[in-house]
C-alpha cells in the first residue's frame, strides 16, 4: 500500500479500533509504539512520511503507521520485535526525526504485546506519550495498565502543583480530580469515592491532622488511602501522621519517579 493511501485510510476510521486490529493480526507478538511530536502537535505530512519511511526500511518487518488527526498521536506496529529490539529502533526513530526536523521533540511510549489490550489501555498509552514532560522513551508496564482503574484526589492550594500532579498522574493512567482546600476535598470524597487522596498539609479552612481525621470519619464504602505530599519536614509531624493512619509521607521538593512508586505501592 502506498504511503499516502495509508495515511488517508487511518484518518478516516476509528484510530484505536484500527490499532486493535493491527495488534490482533500478529498473534505471535508485536511491539507497539505511540509517538507524539511535542514540537509539532498536529503532526505534519512530512513528519508522518519520515516515520513511514523509517518503518518501511526495516528488513522483514510489515509494520504499520497509523495517525490520529484529532490528538496528533501516531501508532507504529513492529511485528515480531522484542521489547529490547523495539526500544533500540525507537531510539533510532527519535534520532532520525530530530535530525530531519529542527523543532522535532518526539515523545514515545513503547510496549511489547502478545495480545490486543483493552481499548482503554491503548488510550492510556497514547495519552502517556502525549502528556509526557520527558524526552526519555517510556516503557509502558502492566502495572500502569492496572492503575487505570484507580482514582486519585489531588488536594493542594498551589494551582501549579495541582496541574503538574494531574499531568503526571494522567501519564500513569490514573483518573484524577482536584480540590483547592480541605473543605472542598471533604465534599468531593463521598461523591467521587477516590482510591487515594494525595494531599498537602498546609491548606485553607481545615488542614493537617484534623483534615486527615475528617477523611477517616467520612461515611464511605471504603476509606481512601492517604499520601501526604508536603513541605513540612518536622519529625513530630511525620510521626503523628503515620500514627493517625496516613499510608505514606513525601516531602517537597520530591522525585516524581519516587512518588509514582510510592503511590503504586499504596494502591497495590
């Protein structure tokens, strides 16, 4: 099939449905790569052509390049490729695009599949690439796919911090909601029933240990896990939080990777 025909065809059908079909066509396994060019979110015809050309030159690979015109995300299948081999080709593709286009800033999410995952997982992978703030190639794991079932309420009066956490957690596949203070959070928890509350201690209205105590007293089917993310580093405060049922305590500034791991540990 010609390159132009391929691009026209995938833009005319359901993107994730087509990706599912492509994965199912390779029962022996395929690597799946989601690509988002942050320097050019719409994805120009020239960049798509370069991606197709790169895939076409791979020996013995009947790969497919699919593009979602709505989000600017592209999907690439590499049938028969192991995760390591696909990661190497993803690095080469990234270097190829950066060499061809000065403004190119490719963000890539990669997985090796033996069966077609649920459509929600495919969307999660695509969003991980689209929302990524790192130029590193992201290896999508089963843990991340499982985390898509979890809800996290972010409680922080700092709008910039809330936005950063929302983007970071969305990359991990979590469903998120935000509250600007403790009172709003206490109203949202019974209605939305989050699996975990990620909260600052310094909040307007009600904060600190009284806020933690109120969360635990809410009439909900299952109390949410509580992870404190705060600037408070006083040992007595940390000790009191754990004594009052907090599941984990992280101080600012923090490592996003470490926070990801601690949240996963609390939820699983």
